C-alpha cells in the first residue's frame, strides 16, 4: 500500500499526481499559542517549493486555518476514523498573495 505514495520533506505525500498535505498535532498543554499555525505555515511554504497546489482532508479546526491562508472547501465533509474531514484545496498563488498582504509579526 505505501508504494502508491511518494513521501516528501514537508508534512505530505504525492498520490495520483496530487500533493496531499498531511496531519500534525499540538499537545493540548501548548494549544492557543500559535504553534499549530506556525507549523502549518512552515509546512505549506515547504510544500509550495515542490508544487502549485495542495489537497487537504481537513478536520474542523484545520478548515478555519486553511481558509485563512486562502484555501477553499471542495466538497462535503465525510467520516474519517470517526471524525469528519472536509476536502479542501489550497493554491500556491493565492497562499502567497494572502501572506504578502498580511502584516508582518513583530
């Protein structure tokens, strides 16, 4: 089964010529500090060194985060191991446009 996937340096994999962004988590004791957003930002920047679009099966909190980065929902949520995931797509051009318009952190 793993032979169908090509793993990359970012948190993702290539399947059927599409780059899929994977999952990560932040320990509950450290949530709310912006760590997840920084991990996502760094991982997506690395992903976009290799591709122009990523496909994401997003949990609810990830839908909100990826939407902030310009991602679009592409279908209805479905059950994934007992929890809903929503299919999304994030394009490099839109992601970079939103990042360049955002105020720089101090």
